[in-house]
C-alpha cells in the first residue's frame, strides 16, 4: 500500500538523462519530420540528411550501436548526437575507427544520396570508410565494393578511380577478341589463341604440331575462324563467338541496392560506358544494364572442333608425323582448307625475290651509249676503214623460276615423313630396349647397369630422335625414374617394336 506523504516537487535530471531528453533545434526538426512526414522511407532519409547536411556536434558516444540497415530512426537521442559528433570530427580530419560500424553505414547512405561531399570527394570519403571499417566487418567491405561501383556510375565519374571494380571476366575478354576476329579485324596471334583456349572444350594450341608451328597455326586458325563465321551467318546460324561465349543482353539495373537510396538526380536520358561490354542507361528513371550474358556452364564444342580440323589439315600440308583422323569438325573442313591454301600462297609470294628497276639510271645508260657511239664514228677522209662499235648489251634481268622458292608443302620436301619413318630403325638396340622397358614397366634400371649405359643420356637421346618423328618430348622424369607421357604412349609403340 502506497501512502501519500507530501507534495510533489521537480527533481533535476542527471546530465546523462538530460542528454537523452534534449536535442538541438536541427535534430529536433529532424525528429519532427518523422512524426509529420508521410513519404517513403528512402525519401524521408534523404530529406532528413539534407536538413542536417551541415550540422555539427561535439558529443562523444562510446557505447554500442548495432543495427541492420541503420538510419536516424534507429538511434535514440544520445546515439543520434554521438553520430553527428563523430561525423563532425571525421570531416575535420580526426578519424575514429573505434566508432560503431553502423555509423559508417549511415554516413555511406548520406554520400549515396549526395549529402555532404559529392563527386570525387564523396568517392574518396567512401573509400576511407571502407579502409577504416572493412577489416572489422567483411559484410561492410563487400557492400562498399558494390556501392562504390554504383557511386562512380551514378555520378558519372571516371572508371580510373577504381578500375578493379570494373574488371571484366576472362570469358568476356575472350569474347571481345573473337568477335573482332569474326569481323575480320587482325588480332595478336597469342591473344587470339588464349581467347580460343577460353572458348574451347579442348586444349587449343596445345598439340605437338601447334606448339612447334605456333605462329603458323594461329594465323591459319584466325583465317579459318573468320571464314567459318562468314559461312555461318549466310546459313543463319548466327555468330560462332557468341555461341561459344554468350552474347550481349540488356537487363534491369537498380543502383545502391539494400541502401535507403533516393534517386535525387532523376536522370531523363543518361548513358555510362564502363568498358568490358558494360553500358548503363537511364530513361525517365528506369535503369538498365547492357552486359555480356556469360551463362554457358560448358563451352560450345564448335571452337574445339575448328581447332582440331585446323591441326589435322596443317599436319598434312607440313608432312608432320602422326596424322589425325577427321572427327566432329567436318563442318569446318572447307573454311580451314580455304584459309590454309590462302596462307600458303601468301608465304610463297613472300618468299619470291623482289626485283626493282632504277628508272633514273636509264637516262645515264642512254647518255653513255651516245658518247660511245660518237667516239667510234670517224671522218671518211681520215680512214677508209670503218671501225665497228662493240656490241652494247643491256643488263640482264633474271626472271625467278620455281626452283628458288622454298615454301611449306610437298614441293619443299624431297621425301615424305612417312617414307622416312619406314626407311630404317630410328633408335639403337639399347635405346629401343630401354624405351620398351620404361613403357611396359620392365627393369630398365637393371638393363642400363648391365650394359653400362648412362640412363640420363640414353633418355635424352631417345627424346631427341623421336622429337623429329612425333614433334614432342615422349619421356619425362618423375623424380629419379623416367616415365612415358601418356599422350604419346601408343605413338611410341612402333619405335620400340621395330
């Protein structure tokens, strides 16, 4: 039971309690906007932030403030004043990384809404927040990467501020190279082969022939790729590069997702090209992103088939050992054949010696001939005998004949590789036996010791001799033991069974 014992009188509140009750005029007006406003959450935050854009406070808050998607509404009065005190000191150059991470979120929201620092200054402030709080919160660091990316686009800032945020994937880079090659634009051979490797289910340019004649292989493959693309378009099959790596698509885009972002710029017609096939556009507030659709989980096999068919035909033209059988790449037989024939013609033409005539020297030759003629003519009274002028021969111009050319193909090789392989044993008896035992798991070490062979020299000799036949090293060392490279196990059988 409570009994009344006297009159009520006011008791002064402690300073801490007073701080929770009292707010400066600007912050009181900020609170009033919440009570009176009927706008959406994003617009409300924007209007409150603009109201307190230049407000400064000297309060210090050392407690905890943890909130998902924090805003002014989530702060009590002490926290609210503590936030603006921290922001005031940060703007003055006194960084306090020990403040709650939620303070960093609220300041990032203000920057996205164009409150306070703008343009490059705003981006630098966002980068500072990431550096200060990123190690404390991986989620904050990740969100800031997305928001800084969007900040550059929305404020039309140069990509050079953070190029790492706009790095395209290897598949997108490969697609750009292949599409340019498909249009007939000359590409760097190494970059083209790398792009083919990205788009290929097989190892493009990794065969024994392609490694040995890498430059020739890249040039023929590039021409064949262009011709195959031309034919596919005529047949209505579309772009080979896009079938391998995906095409360009346009999808809706929403800047600053998961943040209370208010589209204060309200673009009517805006376009931002970020490179790497990425273009962002806004039409009357509706944002879209144009980018490459990289949805192919497995590469289209056409590129691998084209590479294999090119390898097969070039092995025949170069008389390279171990010809390939025609596989699924028969669709590319004609483009490869046409590309290879054109390339060989160009190589032959380039090998022809160039003959040039100095037309200016013809006048001198004519003047010299006139002088010689005048010196040989004499008066009949001086001598009844006429002196006969010696015959003047014009310089001989040699016409190059077919025997001076040396181009890859049947005309340059007196004898085919296949004939050479059967013209006698390639390896010595000891080398054949060592190769056989290594391939079949026999006692190669005992045989080498019994015949006093230095195994390393024998293995090097085998590799050197078979390089001319197979085009690659067939034995490699696994520690102290030699072993056969699996790709050539069947290829070497004929050499140790001779």
